[in-house]
């Protein structure tokens, strides 16, 4: 995963609330958690692709993964994440 720089982390947080102040260590903690989340999402996305792929009729071999398969899974994966976030905001 890409290493997130402190300036990138702070800029991303400020994007949503420019007035926010940060206690010592808050941005570093945000970066640490963001990097952990990105690894978890990376794993989850790969697992999701696999769960969405079909086997051939013989069930002995899996179908080939094409770029458009990845794109379609990515769109559905992002939609599910957005729905989850929206649901969490409503609660």
C-alpha cells in the first residue's frame, strides 16, 4: 500500500472541515488507521471479486477474470460501501 504522508493526511482531514484543530498525534493516528483500512479494503475487494465470479459449467475450472469484471465488481463494491456509510449516518 502507498505510504500516506502527514501533509496528505492533514489535507484530507481538512477537506471535510477546514476549521478542525488537531491534537498532537491525531493526524498520525488517522494515517495509521487509514493505512490499515486500505489493506483491509484491498483484501475485501479481492475476496468480493472472487465471490462474484462464476465457475464454468463443469464446475471444475473457474472463468477467466477480465478487466471489465474487475470494473463491474468495483462499481458494485463501491455502491455497497456507500450504502453502508449512508445507513450508518442515518442511525
